[in-house]
């Protein structure tokens, strides 16, 4: 199963009514990195940035071993 982190994050911040700038301030992550990732300017995001954002938004990541 493939998860689209970008779309999940965009949906959640829209639902919460927060901006990328606010998300950056809350998580302590680079606004520019978040902006580029969420607006399709880059496909890559540093794992620590993704982890901080997903943690704040309440997503729980687990690795399923098959």
C-alpha cells in the first residue's frame, strides 16, 4: 500500500486551518522546505522534517514487515 504523504499533510493542514508558515513555526522545520514539498517544487523531504510534521499532525507511522 502506498501512502501519499503530501496529500495527507495538505488535507490535514487545510482541515485545521493552518498555513505552511504556521506549520513551520509550530514544528520548527524550514518553511522553504515545507513549501517546496507541499507545492510540488520537489519530491524529496528530509526524514526528520517529515517525521516532525506527521508527529504534530497526529499521524502514526509504523513499518509493517511482511
